[in-house]
């Protein structure tokens, strides 16, 4: 938090960001703004925009390297990967040699400091159009709130900086209680949602955050507080022991129902759960049902993860990137999807972070597009290419027949079907290569290069629909509006819809519905940096992780202790910030 920001810095190419609707190329056209100092920025609408772009550059900085999203994604029950690639974070070693959680704190506060500096200069402007000035300040407040939300979820109590270091704010700020941090976040987001342009406003500039994004983020904050402060409750999670041993052979299990009694999250005790869930329900209803914050909707699954859908009404807030750019090209996608060079994934080309077998088995595999189209069922690695072989996933009879034409007993029952009818010989991957790899980030301009134009969603309309379902159920109990919200997500991907009743498969109780929503979030929002934080806010993280046993299917450590509920504060912050004298519990 000690960095000085005398420059807007690296405004050129802030083509990374961001929210809904179509191309932002006109607005985010590359301009020679690098190293412009504040005295060179004119008092005008364009000058205010430059300060906003300087703040956006802080967000893009988070995702320039591989630091994000791994520091907020890898620690949960369904994500896994081999030890050589998955890193210390994914195995619970939060204080390893690479300090993988640190960017949440450091880059979160860098974003906040940029925002404070920008707000200071924009507020002094007198030659801007009043409405434009309010919109710019609201954009900046949204980004600051996003930074604080990342930090408070990960570290708990944390400092609040209301002005930038350049403007004299003492960097030695103490940690403030969680209640105060959320009060500040809520204040920032209320201002943002009330002052940002809607995406239907003629003055709205595509490629910048809008009122819908701010309202959606605020609803998510309310739901986080509502669930974390709930003193008790029952949740059923599908997971448990991933395999049994037959001799030395691993036999994968189906997910078992793990009944968990939630714990109230430390630091949230003074919040009224019902109050905040009511706020979440009402605001999400205004977004989803009443459309008070713009024109947002679920788009067809067939286009959701295509380039054509990236600037749609579904993506409130997203990270856009530039193919081939050494700074603004995306790196994160390789681990999930893998580069493809000459038809195979080269050594070191990724395809190393996947989802566990238990996650894949959550789906109705016969109908759900998130399991059929959303998972890579066929892939070829460099060590397979010379032999004309490849792998298929999952290792069940249906996919074996598709990939090889043979049933479980190796009887020939047909010919391989596309994409397996390419002359290669396919077999089931094994061990750390046999994972569910998502296709969300595969539609890029050039999959053979390291840095691509893959888009990372930071907040989607689907998230808010599920927040509405969750909050409505918590306040009103089982009801048709909550059910329709949940089913709208399932209907979009052709999954079997739920019913309320007492027949097999029906949702009978408030607890059943709650569990169904949490499970739906795991399926719908996979690899969108939500799962750890859902487990944490519900107070079920330790129980769910430890129900797996010591290791998952590929021997990645999933055992967790109470210290893992919070990230360790970066050591250099402890050394330089004299107002913080101790780390989070368990981290020395």
C-alpha cells in the first residue's frame, strides 16, 4: 500500500475491462497517455475520463499475470490440479515460498489507492458536465468497492483508506472491524448504483461499468453478509470421500450427501441476517424482475461463452483482453483450457487446472449443456501426439462408446463419433490428467499463442438471479418466484427443472432449496472465482473440505484447518505498517 501514484500510469491500452454490452473499441482506443502527470490532465469531461481509466488500469493490473484469478480461485472443494502446476495455494499452503494469496491484499489496495487519487482530482473539476462527473465518480467508487470486497472476504478486518497516499493519507492505518469495512463498501456501491448510467441510457459508453453492475455487486454484498451472519442452518453438499481402494487401484465414488450444520462466520455476529437477506432479495428483484437498473438478461448458452456473447446483456462486469499483447493478453486461460499447437496441447501449454470427478457428477449428464458442451471431453497432449493417441473424459461407458465405439466390456458396438472420429486412438485419461477441463475460455482468436483475448467474467447476471433465488427462499421460504429464478438458470442449459413438492427429487423444505441453490452456483459459476467464497460465507468451508479426506482423486491435499478461513496478511505489510502488529490466527 506504499506505492506513490503521481501518474495515472499505463493508461494506454486499458482495453481490459469490463462490463456489459457490445464492443468498447471506440472508447478504449489506444492513446498515448502513459506517464501523464496530473498537471497535464485538463479540467473537462475527457480529463475526468482519463482519471477513470487510470483506476481501471489498477483492475487490469490484477489480471496481467497469473496472480489472478488463482489467488481467489484455487482453494475450494471442486477445483484441483497436479502439485507441480496447482501451486501452494491449491494445497492449503498459503504461506509458501511464492506467497500466492498476497496479490489480493497488495493489488486490491493498489486499485483502491488509484481510485482515491482519481476521486480527489475529479471532485475538484469545475468544467465537467455535472451528470458526466457524477458518473465518473460512481465508476471509481464501484472499483474501490470491488477492491475492498476482495480484501475483506479474504482477510477479515482490514484498513480503510479514504484518500490516496499522494494526498497525505497516512499509510500506517489499523485494521478496521468487518462491520465498518462493509459499511464503507455499501456506501460506495449505493452511490455507484444511483449515479452510474444504465446500459439503456443514451449517454452510457459501452465498455464501462453501469448501474446494473453496481446494483448486482451490492446485492452480492448483502447476500454475503446475510449468509455469513446467519447463526445456524442445515446445508446438504454433495462431496465426501473421492475414491476407495481395490488393492492399489483407485475406484472413484459418486458424490455423497454431506449434511453440514453451518457456523456463523467470525466478525459477522452483529449483523442481522434477515435484514441483509431482505436487502439482497429486494435489490436483486429490482434487477432481475423489475429491470430498474437497465436491460440485463440470461443469454442462450450456445453464445454465452463465445466471442459473440462476451459483450452481451449477461456480463455485468468482465475482464476483456487483447490477443498477442505482452501486457494485456490473458494468461489465466491456459491452465483451464490449454493452448492448442498443431492439434495438441504442448508441454508447458497448460491444461493443468481442472474440476474434480465429483463436480462433473453433479450434472444430469444426459441433458445439461454445462456438462456436455461446457467440458472438454477430448484432448491430445504433446506426449500423445507422436503415437496418434488422445484422451477422453469422463471415464464412463457412454463416453467410452462415443470415443472408441466399445462398451464397458470392450465389445465393439459402433464407430467413434465426432470429435473422436479423427483417426486417433482414444483412451480414458488417468490420474492427474483425468480432470474435467472447462470450455468457457476456449473461444479466442488464436489458441496457439500464450497470451490471448480470453474473457474472464467478474460478475454475471446469472449470479444475481441465483442471489435472488437464495435470498427470496431465506426470507419467504419455499416460493414460486425463487423456484422460477433457480429454474431459469437450469432451463438455459437444458437441465432438469426442480419442483416443489414431496415426490422423489422435489424440493420439500427451505433447507432443500438452500442446498439446491448452493449446488447450482457450484455448477453454473465454476472457474469464476466464487466457490471458496460461497463455502466461507456459509460457514461450511472446513466441514466440506475435510469431508473429502486428506486428498482428492489425484492426491491434491484438501485437508484444512481453522487458519485457512482467512488469508495471511503479507509479511511486507506487517513490516512496514506500524498500525498492524499481528497476523491472522495461525499465520506467524
